[in-house]
C-alpha cells in the first residue's frame, strides 16, 4: 500500500492575500467545499487578522462557521495572536495554525512584535486551549508555524539553529504540529533536506508540514527534497496563488494541482482527484481576472503516463464519480 | 573548490522551434555572443533540418559560420541525419548533436524513419567524422541524443531498458557524449534518479548531459535529481523558451537563469553571470512579443541570500566587470 501524503489547500487564506479582487464569503466557501470534495483533507479557510490590516478577511468568522458546517474536511485558520485564536475557536474551528517568523525583521513587519513575544503569545493560546479542554468538550489542535525558515527578503539569511530552537520551544509548549514555511521562496533542495531532517528529528511523533512558495521555480524541487527527508504534509494553493504582503517580491504558493501530480508520480497516495481540482481552478480563474495563475498540469493536461495512486483511506466522503 | 556543472544554452535552437516570430541571423548571433560573454560554455546555435520542415532554421549555415567566428564558446548544432551533420561541419562547427527518439512513434513523427534506421544514420555520421579525422585536421565531437527518454505524448510509456539499449549502441558506435532528453516533460525525480544512474554507469568516462522540459513544473526538481545522480551538464533556454513541434502540449525548456541559480545554490560552480543572462533575456523578450517567458529569477530578482560560486576555470574570456 502506498504511503500517504497530505496536501492541504491554503488558497482561501494565503492565496487571497495579494489578489486585487475581494471574493465573497460564498465564493470562499465554494472553494472550500469543492476542495474537500476533490479529496483535500484540510483547508486553511481564512485568516483571523484585524480587518484593518487585511480587509479581505473581514468575513473570517462567517467563512469559518460556513466551512465547519460543510464538513468533509478539516477547516483550519491562520491566527497571529490569542485574540485571533479565540475568534477562530468561537467560530467552530478545531484546528488553528499560529504563525511567527524566524526572522526578527519579518516578525516585526508582519505582527509588530519580537519573535520572543510571539512565542509567549503562543503559550497563551496553548493555555487557552488547555483550559477549554478542561472545562468543556472542545478539543482544538494548535499548529506552530515558523515563517521565513529558509531566509528572509528583509534580513537575508536565517540560521538553521534559530529555526530548530523555535521548533523546540513550540514542542515544549505543546504544539500539535509544526509548519516550516519558506515564506519568500529562498530555499533550495540541499537546505530543505538538511533543515527538514533536523526538524523531523526534534519533532519525533509530532507531525511536521512544509509550506513552500515557488518564487524562483524551485517549489517542487524543494517539495521533492522534503518528501525525501520524510515530510508527509504540504501546504499549497490551487493555481499557485499566494504571497506575503510583507515580503517584497514574494510570489505564489506551490501549485496544488502540480503538487498532487508530483507526489503521486513519486508513488505516494494523496486521495485527491486532480480533474476535480482543475475544474475548481477554472471557477477561481473566472473569479479573479488579471491574477497570475501558475501550473503545468492546468496548461498541458496530465501526462499519458500518469497513474493516480489508490488511496488507502476510503472512509472519507468523496466526490461521486461523474 | 566547487565542482563544475556545465549549463548549455539551447535557446537559439530549441527555443525558436515554436515561436511565432522569425529572428534574423544577426539576432540569433547576438543571442549566442551574449550567452558566451555571460559565461555559457556551449551554445546549440541552430538546427540543420530541411528548411521546408522548419523555415526558422533556413539560415543555419550563416548562423553556424557566424557563431564559430565569434569564438569564446563551443558552437554546436542539432542534426537529424548525415546531410545535416555534413552541412554543420562544412559551416565550421566542431560539435554536432544528433538526435533520435526512444519512442518509435515520436521518431517517425519527427524524422520519418524507425529508431533503428536513425541509429544506422548515426553510424554514417561517425564514419564520416572518422574519415575526416583521418584525411584532414578537422576534429568533430558527435553527441548522441535520445529524445522522449522518459515518456512520449504519442505513445506514452518508454521502457528504461530501451533507453539504455540505445545508449549502449551510441557508445559502441563511438558517441563522444550522450544527451538524455525529456522532450515532453513527463519525467519525475524518482524516474530521473533511476535512469540517469543507470545511464552514467554504462557511459563510464563518456560525458552525459540532460535536456529537460518544464511542462509540469518539475523541470528543476528533475535537474536536482539528475545532479544527485551525478549528471554534470544540462541543456536549458533563456526565458524557458522551447518546445517540440511533434509533441502536442509540450512546453519550454528549463529556464537557463533559474537553472544557474539552482545549480549554484546547491554549491556547484557554473562560471555563468546571472545578471548578464537577465540582460540578454530582456533583449530576447523585446524580439519575441507575445511569447510565454518563464522564470522566477527574472520576476523576483536573486534572493538576498544568493552567493555566486567562484568558477575554477578563469582562462575563458569573460564579460568585463561593469
């Protein structure tokens, strides 16, 4: 049986950070629903940031509630602080992705505080989550994300020891998952293999995901290196949308369709129906005129030689065969 | 000292196969000249195919003579048969890249004969080259290229044993180099690692180059896998131009700028000045309006963390510092 790799759709969050068109909550929910129907197990549905900073997520509560209502996939959200986490959980989310930056300068630009303060904020979120678990039936998974783990457009090089130190602190505080992010696309495959092997070692049984951007065309080379290092979960966005507003020159996430194609070509199962992703992509392209969509599979169709890998987990609701 | 990797510019040949605009011989020679000045050691300057098939190469003789006159880089040309090789050598070229397809169907579509017949034609070229060496001071290097080595848009899967068999025959007949081509972009990193390790083994001391297309976004993931397998020479095209007219849906070559960036990021030296490539790219973009140019480095600039790797070979003429 093929080993499973989880591809998580972050398009409704990261994919919308730089686009010029505001999508409605209904459109975002269609994105989530169809991603889930295509077999995506987890969708980062929104970001609980102040609407003054990112007005495109002013509907975060509505989208989160709607996504939870859809079912069929894990709905997660990005949060930069305790307040965001509280709003996310209140809206019904049971997975919260916290993010801080390994680069001090990027953390200041992104959330206006030091990385150390951001780590202390994470502890508050974990305490809040633990109190909730003690006093109610609400169980929430908290992921610890490390942005700019492979370099920063503001400050340049980021020491691997710093990333490992932050990973260690996250684990000590009780993170349920680590997300190692190449926010600006600076990583190369050798760097990925080195750092991800070290992160997987400190993480032990705690799941580790990678979040890659394809700024320099190395996105899928980096994903390949991470797979080889042992990473089994990746963030990606349909059409390769995405980008960090506080990382000048940054461009899109790795493309979901192409990532699924790569991962299955390497013999792993994803449980994802690429044809359904391509249909969803066409819908999103119509919503977002003028945006740069990337992707080889969308342009060229799947290779004649491509064979989808059967997924072992058949319990999850899947799109009916058409 | 860093290990050297040769990046060869095939834009003036492969890069022009599908473009709508006809470049003049002067423009093609400017492309060659500036590529050489940027540090590119070998340029595939044209294709000696019948002008009735590819009118954009009707000036092959003029371009080849001009490129030889420029000096500073090895000028090579693609040839599909003995007549092409004779024309190339007559024009002054001392490196000839012969190509046949591992896929029977693609070979028929491309050169209208069987792969076996193409192999026999290669023998004629080698005999011609050997006679020339015996009777004159002319020494010509003949490379044996294997198109569709990783799959074919017409016939699908291509057996690895078939590619190895053709490689073996090329070597037996006296090929000076093997070029293993993923003409349609079907390859994945696992396949590359497997096949290229086997090819390098049979090739022994004969150099082996890879020629990749980026149809599905895996071009640089595949280049990384080939580097890891031990390949030290790659074809690429500035701006990621290129494509095979007999491979429906095929798209551009791996991008020269991004390939140099990848290879140097992994610690190899290329001797190539990326800034000079980007200037050349801007010139070519102005010549070819409406074409699809790819490339992360051109869009985002080089990462702050990028450090060019010093080349060991300082004997070659290089662009003066500006």
